[in-house]
C-alpha cells in the first residue's frame, strides 16, 4: 500500500519505558486491561490534547525503548511473532 491509507499516524508520541505521568484529571483514559473503549475517552480529549501539547515534546519521536522487547532474544521472538 502507498499513500495515506497505509499510514497509521503522522502525529504520535511513543513514550515506551519513559512514560509520562498523566494529570490526575485525565487518568481515567489509562486502561489497565485489554479491549477497545470506543468513545469512553471523548470527554477527556480536549484536556489531553492541551496537556500533551504543553509538555514540550517533539511528536513522531521514540522517547523510550519498548517496555517489553520481544526481540531481545531471537528464540522468544520466533515464538511470539509468526508469519503464515
């Protein structure tokens, strides 16, 4: 695929192991379980956008290594990532 349809995001913040602490007022957006929350975070959108813009980070930059590096050991990566 080429063009916009192949792009997941062109404006993101990847914190990885350097996660930023969310303000108390928007911590409800942090989900600790699996699953999709659809529109439950809608009430927090404006405040989240204001907060993420105020912390002075450049978007589209990896800010920390993944917390779980499944590729650190090749044998484990092969068990977790299979292509059919």
